[in-house]
């Protein structure tokens, strides 16, 4: 059987400040909201813009760097993999949501104190103690 390949690369702007927390084993984890814009021409030749909103989870030192160096509106490059989260809501209905688990986040853009044109690096941190 063929081996799968799960790789995502996105460039967009943060929709909110990173939300940093720690797992019970003291591993940093941050949630990012990312807006990815796409411009295209419709059938009449008019320029249209489409925005896709993506939830991103970042682990370890990369999560801490995101919390420290970027804020809402900052442009970032995210490299990672798709992850499917599944749960049951209070009514017992099964729910699911596709997210990106970041393996790397690069800070793009302009030189303000909260947007330093740094590279956060990153590694694929273990996710066995994720608090859901």
C-alpha cells in the first residue's frame, strides 16, 4: 500500500493574538487563527477575493515564540500537517474539525516590536497529553 503524505504550507495573517497555555506535563501549546486570502477573476472578469480561515496548533518553544513575537494581523508562514479533531458535544452529536498542527512558523513582514521578522523554527512536539 502506498504511504500517505500530509504536508500543509500556508501564508496568511493572524486573526487574533496567539493563545498560549501549558499541558499538565508543562509542554507549551498555542492556538493561532490564520486568514489566508486568495484573489481570482470571476466569469465576468471582475476581480474577487476569497478568505479561508484556518485554525493552527503550535507546540513547544515554537508556541512560546509565537506568543512572544507575533500578534493579531501579523503575517506568518506556517508549515505543518492536517489533523482531524473529533468529539461529542453536550447533546451527544459527533463533531469534527480539520486543523493544522504546525511544525514550523516563520514570522514575515515588518520590524515592529511584536513582528520581528524572525523565524520560530519548531519541531513536531508530542501530542499525547493534549487537553481537550
